[in-house]
C-alpha cells in the first residue's frame, strides 16, 4: 500500500475491507470483530489472504478444519457476547462457500450476527469457467453464492473496489441492528479482491459502533399495562431477547415487584437464576411440569423477546386460552399469534410497563401456587440429578447431575453448550445456572454438529469459564474436527459424549408416531466406536468411563487438565425424564397399513383440537 495524497490511501479491495473491520470498536473500547476464521483456497487465498496476513496484528486470523464448523464457532462467539462482538468467516469459492450455507441459515433463524466472506468467480470472466464454478446457461451472473441471498439479512456482491464505501456500513448496520440482526454475506469475486482503489483515509478512522435500544411507544405500553392489570393469573415467558437485551436484572425486578412467575424458553434459559422463588423452569415441549401447568391456566402471558416457536407454545396449544402480550424488539415477532405487540428493547419495555403498573401485584393464590410449583420442581430436579448409583446404563439426566456435581460453583462458572437430539430436552429441564449465558443451546435450527464448534466459539468469547460441550454420538460423528482446532488454538473444552448407539431421540419419535424402529439405531453387529481414542488422535486428552461415579471423577480430572478433554459414557437410548413436556405437532400419515400408525393418527386428530388456529 502507499499513500497517494493527504486524504486518500491506495489499497486493494481486500486490504480495505480488513482495515475497515479492524478499526471498529464497541462502546467498551474493544474491537467489534475478534478477527476472522479462514480456510483458504483459490478464490480467497491470494487476495483476502494477503490482506489478513498484512493486518494480522490488528485483526487475528484463526485456522479451522471445516467451513460450516468455523462459521458455527463464529456464531457461538457472537451469542456468548450477547451479540455485542462478532467474527468474520472467509472461504474459497465452490464447496468452501456452500459449506457455509447451513451456518448462514442457523444464524438467520437464531438472529445472530456473523459476517460471511465467501470467495466468488471472476467478474471479468476472462478465465471463465474456472475450477469449481457453477454455470447457469440462462443467467450468466449466477454463482453458488446467490444461494446465500435468502439466508442473509444483507447480501452484496462486491464488483468494484469502491463499492465497499457503501456496502461495509450497510453490512455493519445489519449486523448490529437489534431487530434485523443476523448473517451478512459479502460475496468477494477473486479478481476484485486484488484490485486497488484510492480510498478516503477517514473511511478507516476508528469509530465506535453503538447498539441501539429501541424505546417503547407510550400508547403500546398503556395498552399492555391495561391488559396486565386485569390479569388474575399472569405468566412471563422469557426468551432470548432478555439475554441479548441484557435485561436479566430488569426481568427479575419486574417479576418481583409485580409478583409474576417466570418460565424460560430454550434461548431464554438463564435469564433468571435457577433457584429464584419465581422461577418455574423450562416451558413447552421440553418444559417443566411447573411451567407448563401454570401456562395451561394463565389468563395473560407476557412473552419477552421470544419467537414463540412451536417447542415454546406446544404447537400453539399450551397457552392458547391466554391473552398474549408480546414484548419484542422485532415487529415481526411482536405480532405473532395475534397477540398485543409491544415493540421495544426488553429492558426499556419492562421498565416502562412497571412504571405504568405502579403498585399492582398478582399476589394471592396464583402467586402461592407458582412458588410452590417451582419449589416442588427444583426438588424433583435435585432427585433426578443427585443419583450416584444407577442400575444398568445411565440416562442423560443422571449424566447432567454428575457433570454439575463435579464443581462446587458450576451454576456460576460453567457454560454448557448443546444443540440437538435428546440432550436439549434434558438440559432445558435439568441444567442449573445462575449466570446469564450459562446455558448455551442452539435450538432455533437444532443443528446436529454445532456442539463442538459452538463450544470453541464460546470458549474464545469466555476464556475464564469452564465450557462443557454435551453431545450425543450421532452429532459427534457429524462434526468433530474442531477438537483439533481447540487444541491448536489452546482453547480448552470439556466434551462429554453420551453414546446411545444411534439417533435415540428421533428413534423414540418414530415409535411415538406408530412406526417400528427403523434406520435410526446401530445394529448390534456394528462396530463399537472408540470416541476417546478418536479424540486422542485429534490431540485431546480423553477417557471412557463405565458409570456415573467414574464420570464424576473423570470430570474432576477434566477440569484440571491443560487442554481439551473428552469423556465418553454409554447411555440408555430409551429412558428420558418423564416429568414435564407437552404436545408437539408432528404430522402422522392419514393412511397406513400399520395399526400403530393408525392409532397414532387418531391421537393426532384429537390433540389438534386444542390448537389455536
């Protein structure tokens, strides 16, 4: 690079992109971007790769082993930072780029920021077609990166170097918007990455990115407050927006002042300490009996920062009888289920509602019932997770107990990471945490394979925490290569693999729908996979344990270890926590020769009658 005048600087497009990102700061004065994950190939190694090398001190680059996994790690990093910091991700063209598509969808569904920088084919078309290029006989402008368009909150293809002057501010605006937050894709043709332009120097002046808190509209506050004042049996459903809005303190103050019990979604779990008297625990299909019983009888539900997906609402059957007030920064979410929408930041919305409610409180029989139900559920959790001796193979709940018993301060220090299978239900019900963000579940997209990569991203964001990845054998086999990355980057994880010999969760669902067990579990003749040995081959420490007592002792060794430590334990594929849960709509065939399916269809038709239309 060389300065050409007092107010411009000549840079390649790739150099300008990295330099701009490196200059951004949060209000706390730390870099907005923690750096970039990169897997180089033709399409990004010569252009963007050179720029990342040049600015490696200001903008670190992290090597990974799988494009989807490195994007999962970046997404988890942003989630652990409550969307206040993020990472970029770059890939080559072709399969490197399309490997990012699943992660883009995951970030979009979960409203999490990640900047995707896939390489693209030559704009000049001089060497057309190049290696890995997708050709479309009907549209010469198409590349595989067009597949990112429906998966991105903002998409742009940089076809001129000066285009960055408008594209980058727009990208950052989308990444940091409280409502439109999600993945941004800047498609980078490989020739344009290397082209130079005289950029204005002020474009690279360090600047602070401010995260806006959307204030409530007074009329909407008044309507919501009036509805709540008439409630006799109100319930709060806390979603991920409570955490992203840093509203845990506001939620607790609101609940205590007005005597309203709280239930938590998967994304909202850890909004309120697990042992708070107004904490009912998880809600919905994976919910506690306390939360679901009160949800079934509530007359007003205040949903704070939740998308109200089917696992939360029991496929729109759980609190169908209640009037809904939906406090959400996103107007799209605030208007779901024909509720009364209150579009606002979670903290400002709760504070505004509390001001208008004044001294109103739901104290009485409803509050007493809620506190008794919450206390009873916590006692049940203690019984499930407190077992040290188990006849036969343990199940997930007993494993969770051993993991948490291995640390005296696990509810404040540990962060558990998970995504798919049986574990999300068990962890939603049974994991205990007192720290916002101490529960990290990707359940918007429920993406098998997220777990280990996500754990890496969480550890990078929270280096002082014990990050515990709990993963089934099925998810582990889908994506595990970032074990090697965690060792390479000195980002220690504790990985607990629960081996039930197949896809136990979907196998139970298959049978619940009347089908025979088919194509989900491994046959007895299949070889036993040595997960501990596999992890050691990737550089981790590891061991296989035979029972709960051995697991607890192994966890102590893992906590003291210097690098990533994997523990594997065989578990029961059939047993689950019986308490809690509610109906979830899974369509059952209307015509079948199997009596089990016919019976399941009859139950399905009956259950649908309680669904809000």
